[in-house]
């Protein structure tokens, strides 16, 4: 299975967004394998991960796109492992179109969204109306969502 590493240095990519955009068009089904983005101890904290895709990925329930933390947070927030730590007037940690990444798995990822945006904000926002063959799976992830008095914060929006 193709595995792309995301590390601050020494990996295939330094950001998850760049990795997803570069692999745009990958067909997991015809290659009969998952596409795995393996994330190491870096932190995504400067902006939302909102990949711009032209083609998107071809997946099914067997062959999926997976975003996986390489290190285990062991059930508690851990600044030593991969995480989103977004603060300020930001609306999302990760935003994507379900039709372009139709079977997406997050495994072991930590999401912290401390937003001051005067709106509804989401740690993960999936746009597009899902159809029966599309899924979002979240396994062993941690969500910390904080807002001020003008902000409504949600973990997920589908």
C-alpha cells in the first residue's frame, strides 16, 4: 500500500494538505490498496487543512484514504504526537468534499480548535451531500473544541 509520510523534515511532505493535493487522482480501487498519509509529531497550526482537488480519489469500503497518526497518543492529549492545534478566527481544522475523498478514515489524530470566529466552527467539516457509498470513519481520535461567547464549536459537520 502506498504510504506517504508527513514530517517537519525528512518525510515525503511537510504538510498534510500538500500531500493530499499531490496525490489527487489516485485510484485506490484499481491499485487494490489503501492510500495512507502517515503523520509524525508535527503540528498543523497555522491554517485549516482544506485541500484543493481537481479529480479526487477513487475509493470503496475496502480501499480507502487513511490519515493516520504514526505515534499513539494513548487516549490523552499529547503535544509530542501529530495534531491539529488551530486557534484564532479560524473555522475548521480539516475541511473536505465527501465526493472527492469518498471513503476517508482518521485514525489516532488529535484535533484542537480554539476559535474566536463569531460563527459556527467545526474540527472536521465534510461538504457535499454523502451518498450510500461514501463514509467518514473516525477511530481513536481526540477532539478538543473551544470557543468564546460568540462562537458555537462542533467536532464534526457532515
